[in-house]
C-alpha cells in the first residue's frame, strides 16, 4: 500500500518452549472519528484483535506524539522511522482474556480536550495492543492525526480534484464487443459504477471519454442503461470535461504533427456527449498519458484548441528545492494555454488500492495529513491539483471515504477548472516540461496516428456514398479513433495489430464499390462508351462518375451529370460520350465521386480503340480533295486559255 505509515498488523513473538509455534496477532481498525478532530469533541477508535494463541490479558490503547510533523516529506519518512508516541491517559480498552482464533472488539474514546495539542498541525497517532501481563507490544497501527480547529491559523488549500471516467477500447471495427469488461465495469459494484456513485457527491471535476459513453449506450443490458442514466443525472450538476473521442495518445499525436486529429476527436466527442447526455461539456483539456508532456505536446494541444494542459509535477521539477509546495501551475509562454501540474504524492495516495476498513482509514488519515500540511506550509492559499490514474479503480469503501474527507476537511476549498487557473501562475523556476524515457518507451508510434488520420478521410468518403452509413462506416470511424487510445500503451504490438485489422476492414469495404471496366472499342468517331460501376456491398450506394481525357486534342469526353444509385450487389452501366479526332488507341480517366463531387477513390485509366475516322479527319480530307480538284481545274483552264492564244 502506498502509505508512509508504520501500520504493523502482525507481530511475531517467540513462544515459551522450543516446539511452540510463534505467536501471531492482528490488530484491525474499523472506525476512527471524527474526520477533522476539534476541541470539545470526542476522538473514537474502534476495531478488532485476534491471536493464534490464548492470551490471559490484552489491552488496546491509544497513543499520540507531541512533536508535530514539520513537512510533507516528514510524513514519508515516518514509514521508515516511526515517531515517538506516548499513551493518552484513560484512552484504552482492556480486552482481558483473548482465546485462540477468536476476534475481540475494542472501543476507545477520549475527549479531544485531553489531547496535548494547541495549534493546527499533524501529529503521530498509534493504536497498540499490549500484553498486560508482560507489557510487551503485540500489534500496532500507526497513522496520523490532523489537528485543525476551525478558523484557527489555516489558509485553506484551493483543491482541484479530477475524477476520471475513462475506459478502454471494447469494440472492433464492426461494432461488436470484444469482451465483457465494460459490462462488468458498469454493473453494480463495478469500477465505473463505483466512480459514478461515489463521484456524484465529490466536489471534483469529472473527466470523461465520450467513447466510454458511446460504448455503454450500445450495451444491451439494464445495468448499462442505469449507469448512463446515473452519469447523466450527476453530470448535469457539476463540471465535466470531455476528452477527445477515444482518449488519444496526445504525445503520439504531437510526434506525428497532427493537431487536426485532436480537433476531429474533440468534435466527435462533443457530438456524442450532446446526443447521449443532452448537455454540453467543455472539451478544451489536454491530458497526456502519465501526465508527461513537453513543449511539442503543449504546442500541439494549443493548436488543437485546448486551453488547459494537465501534466504531472514530476515532469517539470523545480530548479531549486523550496520549503513549501508551490501552486500546481506553470506560467506558460502561450497566454492562451494554462499548464496545470498534478501533485505526485497526493495523486498516488488517492490511487491507493485500499479495500479493507483498516487500509481505507489509513489512506484517509494520510490524505488528510498531506493536505493539512500543504495548507500550513504558507499563510497564503495555493492550488493543489490531484489527478488519479485515468483508469482509476478505487474500492467502494475508499472512494466513499475519500469524498467524505474532501467535503469535511475545513482546510480544503474545492475549486473548478476556471477558478484553478486564476490568479496568475507562480513565478518559481522549473525545468522545461519533458517526457521521461520510461513513458516515452510506451508511446504509440507516430505512424499509427498518421494512418488513423488518413483512414478517417477515406472512411468519410465511404460514408458519403452509403445510404445506411451507421451500419458500416460509423463503427469503422469509431475504431479508428480508439486505435490510438492511451489504453494501447500497455501493449503497442496489440495496438498495431488491432489498427491493421481496422484498416483492412476499411480497405475491403471501400474496394467493393469500384469501376470494373478495363476499356473497349469505339466503332466510329463519336458515340456512347459504357463504363461499368459495381457495388458489392449489402446496401445501396449513391455516386457520381467523373471523366477526364488524357489527350484532350484527340479525344473529348463527357460523363453523366446526374447522381447514380446502385442497388446492393448490383452493377450499373454509365454512358460516357466520346468524340475522337483520330483513330487508334486513345484513353480517358474515370473516377468515382461522392454525391457532392469529392473524390471517392483514385482514377482508373480506360483504353479506347477508335476504329473509324474522326469527324475532323473527314473535314480535313474533304478540304484536301477539294483543293486538289480546284488546283486541277485551274491548270485545265490555264491550258485552254494558252491554246486559244496560240490559235489566234
């Protein structure tokens, strides 16, 4: 568990005889309240104790330390070097005899006015089980006790908490689900069900991939419909940020130099969100995988229209250490882009896999201690950004306890995204944002982004000629967006194989609508020339036919102006008018066009054998014959006239 606590659940003590098994004990914590201890209240701790051997007299006591933690780093160090604590008078519970294998409950209550605290701070706290006969410690649970009387000496931290609702690609290019992972995630008790249920009460900014909503809407089961309804109801009352459709690998998009791909994803996501939720969400947040981005990533995000980029603070470290945690922002050179920095320790803590009651309470106390010390570092409020992993999977217990902690901690002031980027960013010196090698090694190839971008154009052309595009081109388009999802970083070879299958599917479907003519013969100088168009799809298509002569001086061509509808699994003969000026082998290019005149595919060159003279050839030949006759006539006339002169 990612906690800096000395929480020992098991302690081994040698037995009295050589053959005796070692004594093992376990101390569990089930209740620690209140969340924010205040003067005039009661601190309560409840839990259980078990042992593998009968013990005659066991007591559980509460201990605190009077030396406060002076920094957030001291909390981390406490895991290796537990601070000194002393028992609080009257804060114990005598369990008396504990029999082997039985579970005994303990309950401790102590007035907070009896605690040796006067100023806001974080103090050590221990729950210890001891052998009352020997005085030996049997088990311990070490944690933290935040002490912050309301309104006394604390400048509340401005907390921007992100609540990610991001899935993985679950459908192929035909729209079929590849597994039942999404169905399990949205079912009661599933990952996504927990996030929506607990997140409905969280003062946090939700971050959602519209592809997740789209896939859930396609699930044919009551749980999916209920989840989507719950999402919509909660989203209507809070700030929601929609990622580009499919949650693309922003760093890979930047490497490919394709900000347009992000814009396409944003537009697609906006349409899907509006259709399924009925409202709009802001879609100007760029969240690179692992919070790792550099100038190229930030610049590409800005060109795509993003106004906020979310990075991890560890990827833009301070040039010199500070005695406090600065606000989680960077003063970026582009005034249109705000760069936020998520706090690594707090974000990692929120991502804790805590699932037992003890682990959840320890995670909560660590979270409260981290955030209170953050607030106490300076007398001015600063911004603390927390961003769990985008596919966060908290236990229901931890998610609920975290939300309660955020809402009840008086030193936390949750803010929205717009509030977070004001006032101005701090002027502390940081290294330029960079992408660590470990993250760079998992980045998807830029070639995959380029292939997806080009294929989206081709798929749009396919959709333009279909009479029922939702059945064929729509699933392919969605698969192209999700083919460069950050989820594929876990297995790049599988990503490339999946995208290749989608590209093959697109190529196969596009090739089913084509020109099949190879050429032919024109018996005279002009006439109709048939061009065969074939549709092998299971739905009708509507196209135009464009024609262009490869030698306009010798062959003029005119194609049909009207749209051509071709029934499923049928061919159509389009008549092209040809006008040749000479005989022999001529050619023209024929190309399928969308109904609006955009190119559907590459031109096909068709050869034409012209067997007769062309019209201009006959005109020229006739003129030549006429000239010859005229010349001969002139010669005859001149000879007759010359003969008459001689006769005179």
